[in-house]
C-alpha cells in the first residue's frame, strides 16, 4: 500500500504527529502494520528517502547528506503544524531520528528504534538473500526471502557498472554508526530500542553499542531477524510504539 511512495495523513484533532523513517533500500511500506494500528485519527508522516522507490542510478545519486537534509526539512515542516513528534525508525533511519531528536530536544516526545544500525556486520546469509533478490530466485515458503523482496524499493539491474556509486553510499552508511552511538548519549526523551538477537545486518550488542542512560530502554527480540519478527516479538514492538504516543 505504501511501497515506493510517502504516506501522509494530517489531523487537526491532535498536537502529536508520528514520523516514520525507513532504512536503506526500504520504503514506508515497512511500517504499514504499525501505521494502521495507530488509527485513522492519528497524524502520520512516513517519509520516502531520496533515491528510494526508483532505480539503481537514482539510489547511487542520493547521499547521506541529502537524506539528512530531507529528514531535517520534514521535521521542521511537521513542527510548524504539531507541538510534538514521536519518531519510529528502522535500521539506517536511526541515524536521522537520533540527529533530529538531539536537535529538537523539547519537541520530540519519544523515539522507537527498530534494529538500529549502531553496528554493521553483514552475515553471509544476508548476502545470499540479497543475491537471490537480484537474480529473481524464487523459493516458496521462505519467509526471509519474501521479506527481502517486500522491503526492497529499488528496481535492480544485473549490470554491475550501474552500482559503482553504491560503494560510496555503503561507506557513508557504515561511517555513521559510531557517530549515532555517541549522539544517543545526548538524548533526553524516552528512547525504546528493539534489537534482534539473530540480526544478520546490524548485530547490536547492548553492553557495547547502546549508551547506558536512564531514558534509553532496550529489548532483545530472541526469535527475530533484521526484517522478520516473531509474533511475540512484534507484540512487544507494537506495545513500545503505543506507549510512546500515549
């Protein structure tokens, strides 16, 4: 429903808006279930980061600088209309969520970080699924492969030279993880972090990668991966989001 396009729903009946920020190669569709649970009266803005929802060249021509500027402009626009924001993000989206929360300490009510990219450690089976998506390999009843296909918002090509600019994007993403970890220590609002024990892309270790602050709480999802959540784990996520917007 929300794939490859932004989802925007304004409301005159609330002073709180929930901003959703997706991860790399993903789109607002990642948050569809959570958006629907908020109800039709909730103010929601699910941003589509530049270069996503297009082709390989579009993504290559984007940059960390452009993504940061886009999110900053979005937050500024929302804060002109709403008194408070709650930000829900996944993976790379945590970079922008934390940066904006530090910038707007008094206006961000809370953060929910899903599988935040506070550490990059891509496992072999993640690469396997990425290649299966690239070469359009089908495998019935493979829940993880389905998730990889569902979240991908970039039209891929098998021409390797089209990915040259992606190398810079990868280094930009990796370089932001340490900066975001340090920046999290400057947060003053409630921040709920969900990390998957079996995360194949951003394996976060709480004692090593999450600052020890009273306002930052983390939950380890024992049966989930970077994109696929066990039912019990997903209930915890939903409860965490709803608690922030109360």
